[in-house]
């Protein structure tokens, strides 16, 4: 009886194969949709690329207006300054009863206010300085160019004791058309002086 039991145990015992490598089953996680294998890095996904593109677009949208806004602010300031300086020259002519002029030099981006003796007047606020404006050397206006200053073909405009404008070049004659053109970063401003009345306006 014991010998038969031993024979059955030997027959049922698993056979060993020492020369054959043991293969272990690979564990695979499964879901209802199918097997789920471990992912290996494959680079950026489409969503990640879209996020990067959106971020770059936002950065560009912020940077470009900042650059252009500097030129925009400068040209607005320059237009207002030129108009104010012309008004000051006119008010000096009216209050003193004499001809005062504004001489423009578009090539050097400058202009200055002169008295009846053709001397540059002193600046009323900046003590010790002449009333001369230099866009190229003024950090607040260095983006602005004086593209032209035309007063009936002359570069100097004067105002008489009534505030009426004149084109001046050696002699003087009543102004028919006076225009100063400014440019900065693709934007323009035009300062216009009307004949007879000397009314000064600024437009795009």
C-alpha cells in the first residue's frame, strides 16, 4: 500500500528541467478597454505644444504694444510740445508787440524760438537754458523725427503783434500754409498753422 502511494506522488511531482531557463510571465494591467501597458516617454503631446504656442503668442502680444507704445507716447508728446512752443512764440509776439519766430531744422531734428533780433530767447522755465528743442538728444523724444517743416517753402515761421503768421526767410510775407510733420515708429502727427488767424492744431 505504501509503495503504491509513493509511486503516485512521484508520478504527480512536477518535472524539473535544469537546462531550460525559467520564463516568468509579464504582468499586464488590464482595463475594460483592454490591456494597459507602461508608457515610455515619447516627447511633447499636441496639447502641450498648443499650450506653448499660446504662451508665446501672449508674450508677443504684450511685448509688441510695449515697444510701439513708447513711440506712440513720444509722438503724442512731441506734437503737443511743438504746438505749445508755437503758441508761446505767438503769445510773446502779441505781448511784446514785436515779431517772434520759430526756426526749424528738420535735418538735425531741432527748432528754436528767436526774438526780433534773431537771437534765441531764454527758456522761461529751465533757467540758464536757451529755448531750443533737440529731439535727437532728448531721451523723452528721441524716437521722433521732424520729417518736414514747411511754411510756404520756408523753414521759419514768425508771428506779428496780432498773432498772425508769416513765412520768414530774410524778409517776411503773410503765411498761406504752415505744416510741421512728425513721425515715430510708423505713426505720424501733423501740426498745422492756419493763415491770418495763426490758429494751431495737431492731427494724425
